[in-house]
C-alpha cells in the first residue's frame, strides 16, 4: 500500500496529476472505499437533517427502524440498529451513485469524442466524491453529541438551507456541505478530462449533461441522501 500514498497526499492540490497516476497504476484503486464513505456521509447527513423517509422497502420491518427512517437520527436510542441502517443504506447509495453515475457519464463522453474506458470514468467519478467525504467525521461527531436535539431543528427536504432558528452547527455544516459539493463538481470536470482524454470544455459539457439530468430526477428521489 505504500506505493499508493502519494495519491492521498496530493489529491487535494493536484487532482489531474493524481487522476493520471491512479489510471496508469490501477483505475480500481480507491473506488470501493470512496463510494462507501461518500454514501454513508450522504445518508448520515440526510438522516440528521431530514430523516430518511420514505425508503418504503424498509418500512414495517421493525418499529425502531421505522422511527429512524421517518424521523432520522435521534428518533431512537438503539445505536446498533441506527448504525446498521445508516451503514447499509449509505453503502448501497454510494455504490449505486458511483457505478450507475459512471454508466451515464461514460457514453456521453464517448459521444463527445472521449476515449476513456468505463473503469476510467468510474474512477474519476469516485475520486470526485472525496471532498464530500471529508465531512463524515464531523457528521459522526454531531450525531454523537447533538443527535437527539437536531431532530427538533431538522428542515424540510424541499428547503435547501435550515431555518433561522436552527442550531449554528447545522448552518456551518450545511454551508460546508454545499461548498464541498461544488468543489466535487470541479474535481469531476478536471478528472473527467483526464479519464476521457479530451479538453476541459468537453468535460464541462459531459458533466453538465448529467447534472441537468440529475437535477430533473433527484427531486423525485430526494430521500436517498442528496
């Protein structure tokens, strides 16, 4: 694993160089773990702020599980069940997001003249989620320290920002959350240009097409962590 250390040290400062290094060495490197961490981050954030309702396939299995899904973290004192719910749902969300997202990005890039393989595009997408994953330790800390109280200040799915009466920590985390999402998009453009071996302009178009599609679809599935 020592030979992989430079990727993690330089990932924040030199995203394109890091992407070239990863693709040349092993395009599968980091994809699984980054996908899992990003998905858990998204689900944990969503549960804290909104609850995970409806996730209908999990409703009715257990009363405490229903509370977690409907009301989020703080709705139940049963930590093992809470951790299992967030871990399983988050892991699945992360893997689906990366593998299916790459399946959308890859053919659009080919149409624009790209020459990357599916594995290359999947790697570029996975590594673009690294900034978003940086917040996981903070969400865990807030879960442990403030979880029950946060359910009193959660806000509606259709509202992007918390209300004026929400806790200061929520405002800080939400602002950081959206800032890192934007950084992730920038990273995606930079890494996609490397993976598909085309210009930054084409990478912007490639990313823009998929983002536009997601902006249309995600509101219809807003309970899945976004």
